């Protein structure tokens, strides 16, 4: 008998049969860590994959080997993943050995960045928003909570009220970090998954949207992944071929939105917006 220790991703599919729905569970194996009592974790990933290929094929079956794409297919695979609405792809070094919790040999290419954050507090509701305006986010780096901005979209009104009931017992007078605005601070016990466009130069999320509450993850496990960081040089930046002067100037200080970010937003929504604003006066300039 052979003993095998691998890493699997589970997928399920349903089939109609005789009027009933049957669930079929598939195990997609993508790594091999032990074989016949031998620890393979110190072997390069490429060697582990060769040994896995000797045990399993990619052909249909209850247990099958995950497809491996060569590096030159990366750009095409990434575009296809984004087209299908997937989170993105992960690339791994073939020379990398396996170390639990160490992913320095992994590169995440996300269609839209998504990761977990610790809920450090919330801001009071504004205008017609119920319960709260935004959640104040953070991650643990070297045992210390680091501010990562806020998320104020992606919640239904019912969500806001339900989450506020959960937050109330955790309110504290001890701030997690300094903040220029009013924050109701919470003991860091909740983790949320957030989708965002990128990370600003000060380490905060930009265009964040709430995805889900993550009750399966401990706050002290939440660290910042390496994702694309927004940056501009001192000479400015171009958007749609137009040079943006003073790209770092904060045009909406309360929300931490800079001039460059506003320009990038209009670049994305321009085609949808122009039919409604074309040939209309948008501002009046007084002539001297």
C-alpha cells in the first residue's frame, strides 16, 4: 500500500439523474508533500510535480491532478481568468521548496485585489446611512496593528445594522492606531474580506468594497499581501494621455482621495458618463 500526502482543492458539481440532484465531489491535487513515508517538502516544486504526475493524471476522475501551465502562458491565462470573473492566478517558482506559511515563492496576479483585514473600528453614519459609515481596517505586521484605510461600500442596510449589533460589545476607548477623524474603536476580533483597486503609497486600500465577514480566520493571522502599489513621480502622471499636475494633491481629504485617483476614476467611467454630460454647461468661469 502506498501512503501519499498531498494538497488538494475541493470542487463539487451537481448532475440531474432520475429526477434527483446528485452531488459529485472532486479532489484536485496540486502538490505532493509526502510519499511512502518520505518527506518531499525539501524538494523543488518541479520535482514534487513530477512525482505527483507519476501517481495521477489530469484526466476526468474523482481524484485528479491540477493542470500546470508553463510560465510563457501566464499573460494569456491571467486575461482568461479575469474574463471569467475569477480572482486571478497564482504563479509559483519551480525551484521553490515547501515551507508552511511561507509564500515568498508565490506571486499573486489579481484581477482586482482581494484580501482579509482586521476590523479596528467604525466611523459614525453620515447622511442617510444607517448604523455606521465605514469600517476602519488594519493588518498585523510584526505584532503591531497597521492602519489600512476604510471600507464603506458593499453593505446592505440590513448588513450595517446586523454588524453594528455584533460590534457594540467590542467597543473600547483604546485606539488601535492614531486617526485624524472620529472613530468608534473596537477590540480587534473581527476579520473581513475586502476587494480593492490598489494600495496607496501610505499603505491604505483604494476603492475598497466589502465582500464578506471571515469568521474562519483569526485576526493575528491577517497580514498585508504583496499587491500593486499606486505611485507617481514628482513630475506628475498621465491619464488617458493627459498629464495630471499635482497628482498627490488631496481633493477629498476626508476620504483620502487624491487628484490622480479622481482622474483615473473618470478615465474608467468616461464612456458611460459622456452621453449624459456632453454639450451641457458644467461650470461657469467669470471673465476678468
